[in-house]
C-alpha cells in the first residue's frame, strides 16, 4: 500500500500545490490542520465546501482520503475525522473520549470499507484508550488511522507500538509535523517530520490460537 501523510498545511493548499501527487498514494492521511473548523450548518447551506473538496480530491487521486477537523453542530464542537473514498464521502467519525471537557464527545466507533481495505479510525486522544483500538481490531479492520494534533512527547510512539503488537493491526499516525507507522511486530516501520511524505507499507496479518483458563461458567454434570 502506498500512503501519503500530510501533517502540515490545509487540504486546499495541498490540492493547489500537490494535486498531481495525490495519485501517488492509495491512502492520503491529513492531520488536524487539513480542514480546521467545519460547520455542519454551513456545509448543508452551501456556504462552505470542506467535505466536497475532500471527496473531489479523493476522486482526482482515485484513493482514500482521511482528514482531521473540528466539527461544529450549532455550537457543539467535536474533534472529528472525515473519510472520503474515490469521490464518495463515506462518513465522519467523532472522538469518543474527551479529556477535561475540551470539546464534546462522539457516540460510536466506525469501520469503513475503502479501496485501501477495511479501515478503523481512532480520533486524536482516543489513542490513549486501548479499548478503542481493541474494539476496532476485534471488528475486523485491516489497519487503523489516527489523525492527531501536536505531539508532546514519546508517549504516542510507545502506545502505537504496544497496540499494533497486542492487537495485530498496523496503525498509521499523522500528527502536526510528524508521521509514523507502527506494524504488528511492535516496531516503528516508518517515521518522518516531513510533509507531504510518502511511503510503501506491506500489511502482514498474523493469526494465533490463544487459549485461557478461568473460573466460572459452571455447568452441572447431573
């Protein structure tokens, strides 16, 4: 799979300067600078066209496009991720776990059927909650994308490696000014501060029989 990471700059600026490069990737992953703040009301009234631009860019590149943003629903703001695939807007995923009330929280996880494969989405700070990644993995995603804000320390790298190893799903991370891929071996397969930057990644799927022994689930022998 060919992946493009755009951690700096807007989707519109990328389209103007690098639209020819869009076809170089099966998956284009933008961080939270890609769209900024998007009002659903203005989108529906035609006063803004952020979602349409995302869909059109994915159509031009014939790929899957993922972009972080702040969505505004009549003053209720959430950290969200927009997903488009080959000209179609597939949906918007909201961050489920909000720390200290910075924005509002979402309600559900989503897995998207895309041209690049079954894609799970972990939005920003949801990366801090292992149940999010575990649930996406159990539901059969091929890989997980995580648009993020600005990195503060090495914690994100540690979490990516641990989750990818424990749950057997690679994670593609795009923060402001830094991109990473953690593979199922628990290694950082790719990392770069450049933007835009492109890399090839081969997804290796590992399956093992894991048995546990525990108390409970009593069955009478009578």
